């Protein structure tokens, strides 16, 4: 495909699944975004809304998996959009996806601190959460992000072992949390909560302003699913580090969504069933989780807290891996400032060192303002889903015309209907993400598109940016590719 094998191809099929499963991490978004779902349509937003949102996510994932099988490269979405829709669409997709990945890394690490460190770990260390201010938060986030960058820098083998561990931990800790909550439930479980609609919009402590339209309330509750079931493009971004990528990457994408959908559903249903009163849960906001755990024995609460904290840290590590590979791939084609530096690969570790450290610094910078988590979490979901549907829509129109090469994972006759549904479903999820009180994300999206248009049309990027190598450009690069690979093999 016109690129040298600079990265180390060490990841197995399970590892490729585990990195996306770790980023989705139902113990991260499934907890921090739960109040957004509950404070929209009550129990129905969980019991009915989650399966509906998960179905949308699975359709988008299927469309992406088919393209990933045909074009298994780092920076996958950018590459796909360029080949299927032209270099302009690819360049736009790259910037939107990269910003979404930086946001999701920052949002996850923010969640590592608040609520998980402050609520669950700080008391175990004898720290009073009320005395932790902005300075403590910033120092904590910097230490977390820079330590994740260091682990990433040391090689994909170490990162893979940690994200594999994260995959197992998510299964174990989620099941332990669900079983513990059900065992210590304060009374009989009312399963009717899971399909009973209650409009909590506008309620004290809720995430949404008052809405009288029931459909809009239900759609608002989908934000829980949108934020949680995202990030599975990590399987694509690590394609060049995955063995038998054309087969294992699409499996990693689909399996991460399906397993996360199942385990996430079990967990959030347990939350709804365990809350003493749904209205009180809405009013508590993020405090709902501490309210739930208060019913557990202290030792069990501490063990679960440490497990959830560790899983969220590893989730951020996986997010940084995905972000850095996207940055490296885009820089490799000259799409970023300082591209020659950002595309460099460490000769021993075979990791994109500059891209890793720059991604970490940008993730830290994104957390340095007041309502960071709300903007970051919503913005991450919106930007990532926009970047998901752009190549899916391009594939819909290119299939059978310019796109005739399919990989081992082929949807066959279902390909175009799934691509159409993925585009429509993704657009609905993006629409949900920009509703009040998330207007800032809408303004940020519009501003980003205007800036991209300015650079592309007015400042000459359209003429300078060549995009991924194709056709005769690939043939011309063969000798240079062999030189790069030989030099890396000798250095290693």
C-alpha cells in the first residue's frame, strides 16, 4: 500500500480486540455518562435506550470493519476516506478524528481523576477529596498522561500486555460490580423500571434542560451510549502492528462493540435496579455511584474502587496509543505541521515517539479549564462519530465504482444497506450530541469546519497535500521503502 513496515507487528487478534475494548471501557463511560442517560428518560433510557444505541453503534462498526479489512493501515479512517472519497475528504476526516481522539484521551484521564480517584482512591490514602483543588487536578492529570506516554514509548509489546490485562480486568471487575450490587440490593428488584419512561429533563441535578418532546428526551438519553460505545477505531489505527490485520482488525472492531454492549447493559441495568430512588439518583449527578457503593462492605468497596481506577488508567493508555498512531499516519503523508518530526519512529522500540509525546501534551492541555469533562466527553463522541460516518458514506458511493477491492471481511449484498444505515445512524447520534446544554460542541464543530475550509481552499493546502500514495506513486516508493525497512531492521 505504499508504506514501509516501520512499526513492530506484535499484536495478536485478541490484542487488537483488547485495545478497542479497553478504550470503550464500560467502567469508564458507562459510569461517568450514566447520569446523562438517567436524567433524560429515566429507567427506559437505560433498559430500552442502551440496546437501541448499541444497535446503531454495531451497524457503524460493521461498515467500518469491512473497509478496515480492505485497507488495514494505521490512521485507518483518514486513509479510507482519502481512497474512497478523495484526498480532501480524507484530510477533513483526519483532523476531525484526531481532535476526537485527543478529546477522548483527555476525557478518560479526567474521569480517572474525578470521580474515580477523588471518590474511590483518595479516601483510602487518607486524603480529603474536598481539599483537592485545580492545582492537584492538573498535576494528577499531567502525571497520568506522561506516564501513559512513557509506557507507550517503550514499545507496543509492553502496551499490548497492559491493554490485554485491561481487557480481562474489564470482564472481571464489571461482573464483580454487578454481582456485588445485586447481592447487597436494599430490597426487592423492580424490573419494570427498565422500561418505564420518566421525563427527568430539567430536574434538579440533571444533565438536560426541560424538554417536553418525548422523542427528544429519549434521543438525549442516547448520549450515554454514544459516549461509551466509541473509540473502536483503535483496532484500525493499530493495523500495522497487528498480525493478519485484514482478518483480525475487523474482528477486533466488531467484537469490542458487541462485548461492550453486552457487559455495559448488564452494568447499567444493575445501577437502575439498585438505586433506592431514581429521582434521588438524578439529583445526585455523578454522586449516584458513591450512593450505590455505600451499600457495599468497606473492603469490597475498596477492592472494586481500586480495580475500576486501574481499568480507567489503562483505558487512557489505550486511547493515547490510538491517538499517537493516527497522528503518526497523518504526518507520514505530510498532513500535519512538523510532519517530518512527527512521523519519526524510534529505531529500537519501533514506536512513533514524537507523536506519542505530543498527543500526551495536547491531552493535558485540553483539561485546563472549568467544564472540561462535559465538553471533552461530548465533543469526543461527536467528532469520532463524524469521522466514522465520513468514510462509511464515501464507501457507499464508491463501492462497485472506484472501490472494487474487498478484504476477507465482506458484507456482500448487505454492504450498501449497512453503509446507508451507518451514515444515518451515526448522523442521529451526532445530532444528539450537539443538543443543549452541549451547544459548545456545536460551535466548536462549526468553527473547526470553517478553519479547515480556510486552510484547504484559501491557504493552499489543497495543492500541497498529496494524501496516501496510490498507483504509480506506490511503485516509485518501493526502493525507498526497502531502504527504510532495512535501516530499521539493522538498528533493532
